[in-house]
């Protein structure tokens, strides 16, 4: 994490940070649609802001991150289940969680493909990935030439690339949405956010969600 944990988390309590965080959380909540008692893994949880929002609504969450200072902050803020580790080698057994999410953390992973395979391995039902959109105003502002500030070194994606890359994976009902079309967060930005369709792939935040495992009522074939 580029910023100190406390400063990073405090950004979500600013007017712009609260708006962006709650907008992204709303997409994640609807995409994952947690059922009673389901466990959620947050890969690259950082200070646990998104994990704590799920916890507030009754979802048991385990947060994983390689940054121990961020995890210490997350624990102090109320995320008791925190594990130090990397996305590319998750320290969990197969199908340990009903749900899994990664909120822009895979954009900084050393091996994004390996991290995604690991997330699929430990997830039973549904997956959601929040990623940075290369075809967005935020990319023009913060992402070019290697990125600036907290976006330095980030990997940016396009909707087309994601659909092609994910088509070969064992997932179903792939859905792609976007949000934060005008990242400034002012009144005009908030108005646009309410009016523009989520299917328009031009928001700074790209959300990919999909079902994991066999369809309901089916079991894997022998030997799989």
C-alpha cells in the first residue's frame, strides 16, 4: 500500500471517498448477493473497508493481504479474521468459501492469472472482481505512463480483454458492469452516475462477476 493505512482508510470518510466507496460497494453487494450464513473471502483486503461493510450487513468475512500494517489496521477497525498472504498462493483449502472478491487488488498482483486461478479454487459459488478500466476518464487522469500516486504500477483492463481472458475459465453467467464515470465526485458526477447504465463499459471501476462450479442440481463428473 502506497499510503499509510490510517490515511488510506480515512479517504473513505471524505465526501468523494464515501461516494465512490458506497457506489462500488453497492455493485459488489448486488453482484455477490450473499445468502444467510455464506462466508466471503476478500483477497487484497487492505484496511478492510469493503470487508467491514459486508460485515455490517451480517456477512462473515475473512480478509487476506500481504501488507501486515494494513491488516493490523483492519483488525483494530473490527475485521477480526485477517490472514497475511498473497493472492497467488492462497493459504486455504479448496472450496473454503462460498464467495470471493478482490477490489482492485488484482491490478497490483505479481501474477494476476495465478491469483484468479487461486480464487476460483477456494470459491464454491460466486466471484466478483473490481478492476481498473483503461477506457475511462480516471485512466486519462491517473493511469497513463505507469500511473501516478496510488495508481502507480497498476494494471488497467478493458471490457473486451476481460471477456476474452475469462471465457476459458470454469465460470458461468459472466457479467460485466462499470461505475464511477466521472471520478471527480461532484454534483454533476453523481447525477451522471444515476443516469448512465451499468452495462456501459466506460466507468473507472469495472466489475466482473460470475458463478463458480457446476450449475445448481449438477455434480462434477467423476475424475474432476
